[in-house]
């Protein structure tokens, strides 16, 4: 038994997740390459390796001839008879090759073949591992700055957090642990190139899946997400179980679940609203925390007119139009917001009072880190 080789292969298989069979194939190829370097050719060379004991033998298939013209592929009848008396002209003889007799260059080349195969397999294993995590969230450790980018260590590979995928208000220090969304994994000659994001809306969705058991199990669905990274996110949720409140499930006891996500996103506000198949009700919920008097939605044109109390107009629109903008992205509707006074002056209010159907008020939720809706309204 070749104990040293067996232990080395078992260690590589355990630490680098490279199968022993793959390594044995690499050794076989390296021995054939060594024979080629030593003898000039190796078409007739065979390698036998026992996968259980790692004992191996190298043999050259030679034809028995009367007079040898090519010692690499031929053997004289006299020499063949010395090996076994039954050999005759034209027979094929397996002649053992002593690999220890190979020259330094042949040995070095064989070693390089094995190392190259190990590197290739290691890159392949790492690529497959992270390719399977594409479009998912992982925890990484900030390594260093690469200009305006960050290098994030994900365990067995480093990822790149580019400037375009960073939240402008976030700054990281080396050794800091952060969660990132894997955008893409590319296979390159130097190993897998992993691109990650902190701004992608799916990052929020994955965080809710990890934090809220009902979302992970599919009881509560996140129907839509609209995000302005670092500032505010709106998500619309729906429950497949009438006994489960989707907003309450995402909020958690005393806001524990959503606050954990807010903290991971460095204080980004999160509005959780109830999804509705009725576009008018969905738009009303999407404008939360603002209160709405009436909504007239046109599903064909994907547009809606919303009337809000005068004192709620600034809150409905939001700072620099953010609340209305996110509501439009969340619902897919172009939303025009008017105050009650503006609607009456335009002569629209009576029409909306007649057309708008009242719905039970939905309980939506806004998770905020430092500020509250009252401060924003002011």
C-alpha cells in the first residue's frame, strides 16, 4: 500500500473537495507525460492504479521482434523469453517502466501536470459552489478597498462590490461582516469572478426569506418590491393562509423581524403593505403611511388619480417625491396625486366621490430606524 500517497489524496479531497478519482486521473496523465518526455513518445504506455491502495505500475506495450529497430515499442525475442518462455514473435509484452529512473525534467513536468490539474479542479469546485448561490444572499467579510470598489471574502473566494452596486451612504471597514446579494458568477482562467450587490431589491426579499419563516415556507408571498437603496423600500405582501396576517408576520413581535432587516440595511426605512388584486386598493396601500380619500385607477392605461387630505399631500408625495415614486414602481401604475382642495377646485372631487368604492382600511406598517412619519410629514 502506498500510504503516503493515499493520505495526501484523502487530505486534498477533504480540504479542497476534489475527488480522489480525479486526482488519480491526474497522476495517471502525469506519468504518461513523464514517459513521453523521457522516451520521446508514450502511445504504448499504460498506467495501472489501485484506487484503494494507491499502488501503481507503469507499463509499456512492446511487440516481440527478431531484431529491434525501435526500443520504445519493440522487444527482442531473447529478452521476451527471459521474461516468460511462452512469448513468441508478434506477441505483445507488458514491460514495466521504473518511474524512479526518469530524469529531473521529466519528473518536474509530471509534477506540473498534477499541480495544474489540482488548480483546475479547485477553480471548478469553487465556481460550482458559488454558481449555485447566484441570485442569493451570503455573508462576507470586507477585505480591502480596490479603488472605489470593495473586495469581499466569501469564504473560499473573493467577490467584488463595485461602486455601482454600493449604497452611497454606506462605508465599510476591513474585517466588517456584511450581507451581499450575488449578482453573477463568471468562470475565468484565474478562477471564478463573483459580482455582488448591496443595492439590488432582491437583497431585501432574501433577507425577509431568511428572517421570516412564513415567507421562506411560501405561506406569505412578497408580490412586489420597490427600493431606493439606503433610503426606503416598499414591499407588498400576500398570505395564502387566511389565518396568517402577512404584514404582521413580516413585522414580527414588537417589530423584531423587520427591525433586524432594517439594522442590516443600516437604517433603511421599510414600508410593508398588503397586496390586493384591486388596483385602487393596492395604490392606496402603496401610498402608506399617507391617508387616502379616493382612488380612480385605469388598469388598461396603467394610470391612477389619487385624492388625499390637504394635510397629507406632502406625506403622500414624500421627500423629493420619493413616496409617490416608490408607490408607482411597486404597483406599476402612473400615479397623479391631488389634495382635496386641488380636486375640488378642478371640479373632480364629486366625480371621485361617486366612482370610488370604499374598502376596509388595511393595516400597513412602516419600519423606521431614526426618523418617524411625523417628522417626515413636517
